[in-house]
C-alpha cells in the first residue's frame, strides 16, 4: 500500500457518526472505513423499528378506550 501501515483498531463509535450527524471535520482523520458491530445493528433496529412500533401500539391502545 505505497509504504503505508494499516492498523485495524476497534473503538466505540456513536450511531450519529454512522449517519453523518454531528461529525467535526477532524474527528475522522486517518479513518478509512468503519462498520457496525452486532450490538450496533441491534441498537439501530431498536431505534428505527422498535421505538415507532411501541409508539404506534400505545396510540392504538389509547384509541380503544
């Protein structure tokens, strides 16, 4: 790779960085790639699917009363 050393380092990363929200220009210097680990996918699923489902269920229960 043209004399460059590539190190793979596991580090916690906020989901907001994955979506591109709140990133400062210098935060991602020298970062080539990042990906979600299984716990990140679970959190993403809970936020995108679970939370709206719970809210819809709660609204439907309140309309039945």
